[in-house]
């Protein structure tokens, strides 16, 4: 998986040298042989701009994960850490924000009603009108990859454009329709006037049956790199991510997912399910 992320980054930066790459979870990939005892993996660290993490302090209720926190404390000096907390009790939202802020992380707290990243929060943490030119400049972010609350693409774009988040993390597609460069450009200015970054979600560890690349004849083990059911997500299958057929879907050609994101004018990519190696190798 380290090599896969590095190759995606190298490919994207052939077109945009400032292209941002943020893998979600799998913090151990930042280290040689996946162990902090062995030091940082320099090639991987050069390929990424930050690390996204889900449910570090809160997994519904307070549940600090000490091992991951220790790794992230090592990494935060050189990479932006973006933490999405799942907080079931609204009274704990400020605690989740405070815990992350104390560590130097930026936090996106989501509640029961926003478990699937469908909503725009009412307020922005540490709102500012700064121009956000790199992920390191960000003090907050919006994570909204579901379009279920919007009847049209423009309605969604207008709702996001009316906010002042430093970073917008959204899907390339509204239903089956990819955002255009003009539409992405509408999102690059905060409502308060500052410039911001717009980053596209992309799942590289599991195939999604609702994506443009899906063949209706496919099913588990056919093709053979569709490896394992993804518990809780009936539309997804864990993939043998090292297989050429899957990697060619993700990067390296004009029809690849990464190239579509670049063509749409996104500032970067947010790589989900990089921890697929764990579910395939160790489970």
C-alpha cells in the first residue's frame, strides 16, 4: 500500500506539482515496516501532505486510542493531521475539538445525524479569512461525501460555497455526474473572501459498485482481485490493491480516477481505505 500511495502521488504531481495527497487512516504506513520503532518511510512521507484519521478520541463515546495517538504525535511535526470524530452526544463536541486542538490536529466532529458525512455543520471551527494555500495552513475542514440531502448538483455547490471552511472534502461525483472545472472553481473561495482548498475523496482499498468503472458482470472474486466483502457496506468489496487491473482504474491513464479528479480542477485527493492491507493480510 505504501508503494500504491506513492505511485498515485507521483502520477498526480506530473500534472500539478502542488497536488495534495492525504491518505485516511493507516497511520502506520508512514513508518518503515509499519512500525514507529523503525523510523519514518521517507518516500511515503514525501508523497503525502497530511493524514486523515477517523474516530481517534471518540467512537460514539469517549474512547481514546493511545497507540494511534502516539504515532500521530510523532507525525504532526511534519504533516497536517485531520481527525473526523464521531460524537453521539452533542455535549461532547467541544471536548472532541479541544482534545484534537491540544495535539495540533484539526477536527471535524460529526454526530448521529451526520454519521455518513451528509451534512454541513452550522458553525466553522476557528473560522478565518486567510488564504489557504497548502493543507498546512488549514485550521478546519468540511467532510461531506454524500449528496443525499441535495436534489441538484448546483444546490449542493451553492450550499458549500456559502460556508467559510478552509478545506472542502467532497466527492468528485454528484450521483453519476462528475463536477466540472467551473463547478469546482465556485468552491475555491470562502464566503468570507479567503481562498481555500477543494479536495476529492477517492476509495483506493475497496471497489464501489456505483462508480463509473464498475462492470455489472463483476461480483465477489470475479474478477479475482475483488477479494472480500466489506462488512456494513453492501456496495463495496475489498480489493487486492496491488493488482495491475485495479491500479489502472485508480491512476496512470486518461480514464483513471485520479486523472478525472485532476481534470476537474481539484487541489488534491483524499485516499480512503488505505488500511485495506490489514483486512486482506491479517484478518
